[in-house]
C-alpha cells in the first residue's frame, strides 16, 4: 500500500460508511473522526474527487477572534508579575485597571505563550530574570518559594555539596529465627549518594542516635566537613522534645539542623526510599536465599561488604555523580564544602592554618 492509499483510504471509508448507514454521527463514532472532518472530506471529494483527499488543509485560526495586542501584552505582563494568580484572578485584576478580557481569553493567551501551567510560568519567569537581570518582587519570591515547597514534597531535594543534607530513615528488614525483629537505620548523603546502614533489634530514638554517633558523624569528622542538615520522616524514633529525646538532643549538641518530611508524603524522603528498594533487591533477597543468619552480627558483616561495594566500586547515575561511585563523588566534591566553610569563617581558618604552620 502506497502512502497515498494510506492517507486516502480511511477518509473514503468514512464517507462510504456514512452513506451506507445514513447516519453521519454513527459513522464518525465508528471511524474515530469528528463531524467537522466528515463534512470537510465530503466537500473536497465532491469538488475535486479522490485526489483532493490526499492533502486537506487544516482549518486556520480566525484571527478576528483574538484580543488586541495591547490586551494580550497586559495579560502576559501581569502573569509574570503575579505567576501564582489563576486565569480568573488575572481577568478580575485587569478589569480593575479598565482592561476587559475573560478568564477563557486569559487561558488562550497563556496557551499561545506556553504559560498555562504554574510551573511553566515560574520557569519562564526565571528565564526572563536571567536574561534581563530582573529583581524579583515579593509576589514573585512567594511564588518561587511555593514551587520549592512543592518540589520538596514530591522528592526534589536541593543539595549543594557533601554534608549539605543527609537523609535518614528506618527500614524493617524482617524477623530472624532466634533473634527476633531486625531494623536497619539508613543514612544517605543526598549530594554524593554515599550510604551507610546499621542493624538493630528495635526501632527507638536510641538506635537512631547511635547510627549517627557511631557511623555518620565520625565519617564527616574524618573528612573535616560538618553535617549541616538531616532529613527524616515524622517517626517517634526521630521526633520528640529535645530535653527528653536522645536523637533530637544529639542533633542539638552537634549543631545539625533537623528537617522533617510532610505528613503522609514518604516521597519527600525519596532518596532513602529508593536506596531501600535497591538494598532489598540486590542484597537482602539474595543473602537470605544463600545463607541462614543466626545473629545480627553475621548479617551486619555481609551488609558492610555490600555497602563497601556500593560506595566504592559501583558507578552511580545520580544527579551529581555522573557515572562515578558515591565515594569518588564525595572525595572529588569535598573542596566545594570546604570552600563554603572558608567563605563563612575564613579568618578563623587562616589563623588556624598559621598556627599549624608555626608548629
């Protein structure tokens, strides 16, 4: 079948079916065409025969129905000034200024300028600001903050360097015969994706704090950078009054800011959740088929070997890894964290360096 036949045959079939049934609506429903298409095909066929069905021009927009260019520009300007406003709000605000355009007219203008979605309007605003060097107004800043909040709720995490934000969560491993329930405390650096995990028999604030004190904080201390912030869910092992909660107290003493996920939004801590899926399919499901574990220590030993391979030998395709392993990413980006430390407290760092040089 030629390309000409492929184009013409369905259209001829629609016309013949409509004639056979004597019902245009039913023929269009069966063939998947609109009534407008049917009558266009029929008109072209009656005027110029079958050849005319080969290339029927689409209907052109009626430019007379468009608003004046001045009104369209006013809509675009107000959209950039107040990106969080909906089409009804834009229409009402312009009416107060003596510019009359319906909410539907506002949406048509948005569609022509690719601004019909809140995220698109913010993206266009950021591009316009970058090109023209605009200073954001309060309304624009509020809209951009709202965008960041929405991204945070759906798993979009900002991380500028190692130690900028760590993610911690509790993972239920299962029940070992003779041992009982086994829980895993998980930590992932959201920048380089370096991960660590430790197994416990319970899920308490003590175990959550022990994971940080025993593994996480010494790791960053050895690299001579601080852990600035940590993200957890709202579980009782992570949240409570500072005076009576070991985990919160440890964060307070170490100067680590604590951020909690939005309630009933586990995707906010998506990096840990994704790591749990990886460790379940690539380690636990395989390990439990190969070996019977009689103690947490034995399982922890094999887990540490897998973590070493994950961090040091397995390439990662994360946002800032670019095919490098998490440990390589961590080491190669340490200078970013240290430069920010120097910029924040450079005088102290230079003084400390002078003292060490005298020694």
